[in-house]
């Protein structure tokens, strides 16, 4: 044959070609394998191929962003869903990258509403907070769907409805109380400021209340006046204290009034000594043992002790000079001409006093619009008048016709009241008794004079 035999050079060429083809085939095969692996990676989930060296963690705070930890496994589904609450359902989808960044969910919390309370405790009204914020700290695996730990359902409230918790009733009305229609007033005292000043007590913070829980229970009345305003004695008597109350305690603790004047008055009431206290004064103008007359300067208005601003705190104490012997000054300080006082008592069907109960005052000509409001005294905190046994009062009310209203135990009560010039009108609210007729014009008692030496000044 023509090519029956190859020379050595031709053989070398053929061997080279065969080796080149073999190398080419090997390279192509390797590339195919590599590309196939890459394609598999692209089509598989990140949990099946990657092993992150550090888990991505997010710790929620008030914005409700849950803590998430990536934990890849070989059997996971490509989508993990976290449901922290009824209002937020985050969806997390992993991508074939080295860092997993889940989309944080947004949870909606129910805010604490601002509620005007209807009753007060240790400060006035007890409100029930609507909704609560729960802790949203947990750990989620990327490879599974898991609920957040302690992720209680958080229900948003568009318009919070106030829920009031009435104060417990612990005091029954004593038997054999004086007939309030026959009780005589004891307006023995004048105003503690000069005649050109009103000397009216605060409507917002009267005796036996705590300004809807903002302040301490009030054992007196607060009279607004400028710093340094002259304070005068409301009646004749002898000064028993004219100094700070850091050593001799006059209130619930030392330095409560900062500086105060206490007067033991010359007249007894039903055989009991009567005191007046003037607290938070900036300057004392009298000395202990000094005798004073009604209208004499005794101090200057200040804001010492527990006081937010300059004012005079006035107390009336009956029986002894201690903090626990206070009575409502509104029933002792004579109203200005043309004005009177409304006192009242709220009792339930079981004959218990209703404490911390909202009471509103309406002009008779405008029954649907309240003019003033107050709350009944808390049980076992302040003392009522021994004759009236009142649990609320409205001072400095212009003479005329009014309605006293309150709502408790599912019933609305409306009591008509006629305010008489410089006298006390009483409103009894009791489901077991009919609406009383207006109280006739009362007679003011005349105090009996006694010697200061005969009085016992317990506590002061």
C-alpha cells in the first residue's frame, strides 16, 4: 500500500494529535462538571450549601423587631415566616450570598390611653390600662417557621374605652347621726388673707381629695397667693407653734410644711379645742405663746416644705392639734356675702359610704352642663364634720338653685339644692331615701368661750 508504513516523524505527529485531543476532552469534561455544580448551587437554597461563620442576630426593642438567627440545614424550605403578632407577619427569603439579612417585621402596640378617672384612690381615680407591651425576644431558625417566644396577641385599640374600678366600700354610715336638716353651721372664722384678696380655696384640690391622683390626700385647703403675701389670723387665740416643723412634726413627716403657724382658738366646739394651721409660709411674724386677734398679721405666704408654688395651706383641727384631727375648712370659714357652701354625703343601698365618687354641680338653669366637680372622701383617710358627716363639699357657691349629680351602681342620682347666702346647704344621695326637700335657713351657732389654760393641746 502507498501508506503501509509511517516514518518516525509521522508517528510523532499522530501521537501529538491524539494527546492534544485527549487533553482537550479532559478539560471540557472538567469544565462541564464545574458548571454543573455552580448551576446546582444557584438552584438550591442557601441552607443547603452555605455555612455562615456568624449568625445574623437582630434584638427587638420598642419597635418590635424580633431577634433572628440564621441556622442553615440541608432539609430546610427556602422561605421562613415569623409571626410576632396579629398585626405583623414578616416573610424572609434567603439568597445565595454570604450574609443573610431578614426583613424585620413591624408590630403594632396598643398605647396606654389618657383616661380621666371617675374615682380616686391614694391619689383619686383608678384606671385600667388598655393593652400591654410584651417582650419580643426570641431566636428563629432560617430553615423553619417558628412563632416568637412570648409573642402574645397585641390588639390595637382605635378609641380606648375607659374602664373604671370603683374603690372598695368599707365604712357604713354610723347610727344615730344628727339630722342634717337641723344641723347648725359653725362659720367661726374669717378669711386668712387681707380683705382685698379673695382667700378662696382651690376648686381643683379641695379637702379630702388628691387632684385625681396627682398629689397627697388633702387635709386642708390651698389658697393661691403671691410670694410674701401677708397671712392673717382667722380668729382669736394663742400661738402654739411658730417655726419650722423639722423637729416638732405637724404633718405626716418632718418638714412637710417647711414652716408653719398654729393657733389654739379661744372658743371650744362641743367642748373640744379648735386649732388652725397655716403652712408653707416663708416668714413667721409671731412667736409661740403670743395672743392674737382675728385679722392680726401672723406670717407671709411661701412655698416651703411640700409645695409646688407659693400658696397658703389652711387647716382646721378639732379635738387635738394633730394631723389626724383635721376637719373640712370649707365648713368653718365664713363665705363671702352672696355665697354659700354645699356639703353632701353619698351612700349606697347597703348603707355604705361611696368613696372617691365623682360628683358634679349644675346650675338649675343648665342641668345638662356641669359647672363644678369634685370627689367624695376616701374611706378611713380624712375626717368628716361631726354634725354634717359630709363626704364632699363645694365652697364659695353663689346663692341660687343647683343640681347635684352622680352616677354609681348603674343609677343616675340628681338632687336639687338651694344655696343660701352665707350658709351650708346639704345634699344627701341615698338610694334608700327619697329626694329631700330643700334645707331651711339654718342658724349659726355661737361659740362658747373658754380659758386657754383649760384646753389640752395634745400634739401641738
